[in-house]
């Protein structure tokens, strides 16, 4: 047997968390799985990760495990490395007053029951004992899963006043699981909707990215619109919310795996170019996202009328990395009856006739060619080179000699 064959199998996230629970209990501490992993297990979903909640203090957790990182010791949170897995281990706590609408000013360490009461929604407030294989539910989360309801723990108004990001999280969970939002929770969301503006743009974008890349993105945006949160997310969001009908319909016809950039371009379609730029900046989008959304917006209507699209125009569009996303948006607009499907069918026919090597071939004419012909570099260079390449893509220039002749006719 080789050394590689003798290695123990890699730990799964659940096994890593279980080992941590067992070691904490062996040391005399209470320890349970907590939060989203419990919810997912009860709903027969595969948890993406497993968190552990414990009565052990952060320093006790650190002393029990070889590889730890104190990422939030002030709040009782320690990362424990077990094999190749990293598990968040948090001490049972009660949050003190919230001053910024996002984070508590401090915590007091407490027990599991009090820890459950500080969490956001009942479906996220349960614990699981992996040793006894029992759910520990102090907040009614199990019943709410059965009822398919998103309900704030305790007083809803207090929950959203503490952490305004919960407004977006409530919508995300409701749309993802196809749950209803409890009436009292919904009323509190509408009351606190304007406060979403206090959340950092990065966190808003992160939540929007999760929402817009999920197959039920249209349902989520509808909820955001109806509770008043969408209009307050950033400076130009009010206009986006006003265009909600078109946005929702188009989003609902995107494929399930549509990218964030595609969905964001659909959401922002009612804005002008300046507002698009400002929206991407306001949401702290990456340069890639901003550039892609800008291009998709600028060319949103480019495929609507094939008769006005030359062969060169089509090739230039096809050469852009976001062209497939443009086709996706065009198909969604057809499906939502914004434009006729005849144009898209014609575009697809023409695309099929273009060989891949002909989409963006090397230019027949370069700046070096112009210099070799005796022309001095200047403003006219760019105009001549662009015209030559356009005609080459259009199939009206076929050789370097033809390109040189055209250049001579254009250069002063």
C-alpha cells in the first residue's frame, strides 16, 4: 500500500463539526450545531457549512484545538481548523445594544436558550445535538418550517431595528424557500425599509448578488419592491423600483444560471448611462461587473432589428465576452413580449453562418503598414485603421493590397 493509499479520508464539513462538538463535550462544555445548517438538514437540503455554538469561552476553545483563529473573540467567535475544513465556533451569547443598525456594541456570554433569542428568524434559530441526534428548538423554528413561514424571533420591530440587513435576508430566505413572510414580520419590514440605506453598499451588493443569481430572483425582487426596501437600497434604486413590472417580468424569463451581471443589467435597464455608472459605483461593483453591465446596457437594443445590423456590426458584438449574456437578455425580452421573436431568430441564423475564426481575425492593415507607406502617425491613423477593419469584417476588403489602396484614398 502506498503512502497516499494509507492517508485517512478527508473530513466532510459535517464530520469536522462533529469532531469539534465531541472534543468540546469531552472537556465538559455544551456544544451543538447551530443556525443555517440545522434549518437545511430539517428541509432535506445539503448544508454548505456547519457552525458550532458552545458554552466554552473563546480562550477555552482556542486551548482545546491546535489550529484556531480568533476572528471575532470580542463576540465569542473562533475559527477552528479541522483537517481541511474550517468551522466557526461561537460562544452562546446575548447581544448588547445596537448602535449602528448592524452590529451590537458588545455581548454577554450566556446559555443556548438566550443565544437562540438573539438570532434573526425562527428557521435560523435552532440547534441540533449531533450526538443525541435531536433538534433543540427554543423559538418554534421547526413549526415555521412546516408552515413554510419566515418569522422574526421575538418582537419583529426590534429585530429589524437591531440589524437592518435582516430586511434583505428575510426576502432572500422567503424567495429561496418559497415561504410566506409572517404578517407581523412583514409589517415591521415595511416600517423599517428606509433604514436599509444605513447598511454598507458592499453588504447590500453581496445580498443582491445572492438574490439575483438564484433561480427565484424575480420573486425576491418583487418582495423587495413590495416592502419598500428596493427603492432605498442606493441613490437610483427608486427609479428601478418604479420600473418594477418590466424588471420582474424580464427577470422571470432569465435562465436559472444567469449571471449576476446579466440580472443586474436587466434591473438597471430603465436608467441612463450616467445612472448606470453611478449605480455600479454606489454598490461597489467590481470593475468586471461594471464594465459588463455598461456594455450590456449600451447594446441592449442592438439585436432588435437585424436589417440594420451589418455583418461587421454583428461580428463586433460577437467578439465581446458578454455577447452570450446579451443574447440571454434579448431572449428574455422576447419571452416577456417586449420585442418580436422574429429578429432573434434571424440573428441566430446569421450567427450560425459565421465561422469562429472570422469573428475577430487579425487586421489586414496595421499602424506599421501605414508608417511603411510613408504616412506620419497622427489623428487620422485611428480613423483609417477602424474603417479598414470594419470593411474587412464586412467582407468588402479581402487583401492587404486592397487595404493599402483604401488607406491611400483616406489619408491626407
